[in-house]
C-alpha cells in the first residue's frame, strides 16, 4: 500500500517539481524537459517575469491562443511578478503553465534564504522558446540552461510597455 501512495504523490507533481526532484536525487548533467511532462506540447516559453498582460499580447501576436492563462493564478501576490513563468504550447494553444518551484512552495526550506530552487537564469525581460523535439537543458548548480533554443526575445519588459 505504501508504494501506491508514493506513486500517486509523484503523479501530482508539476513537470518542474519532477525535474527538481531528479536533480536532487541523481545530479544529472543534462535533462530533457519533455521527459517530465505527461501531456503533448510543441514548444515551451521560458518567460522572465509573471505571465501577465504584456506577455499575453506578445503570444497573441505570435498567433498563440492564450485563453488558458487569461487570469494566471498568482501564488505570492506582488512578489510573483518577479518569478519566472513556464508556458507549454501545443498546436498554437497554451496547454499548461507553471512557476518554477521555490522555497515558498516548501515551507521547511524557506529558512534557507534564497527562494529559487530551480531557475532558468533568464535576464530581465528575456523569453527563451524551446522545442519539445529538442528540450535538452544543461544543469548548472540547480539552474537549467537550454542548449538549443528556437527563439530568444530580449528586453521584452521595455518593448512591451
């Protein structure tokens, strides 16, 4: 019975929580994001900052249906604006989005100081788009660095004002 409870618990984890768990347990040098999802996606948008009105406008300009994220769940109030957002797109529709895990998600770890437990080290206003066909990321001290992004947008916080 214990095994089924563990399996059920691990099924409820988000893709990035699964990545974080794998990094802590196995210390891989690279990970493939598509290995951690149980849904179809064509590309993932790694966005510096909360998915809000400005980024939704950009995604619409790229002909992506963003209805699923019209009103994103804000987990931590104003501080969420400074968190990264990961948006999975399939057939030009948003199918899932999440915020990378941080210490606020794990209250026991909140006393460790730094909030980010998993990060993509994006520059302010940067968006990196990665294909599901090549979603390999290098793991560097808990950070994920996409090896072959298909698009990189710079200074989007300024361009979308």
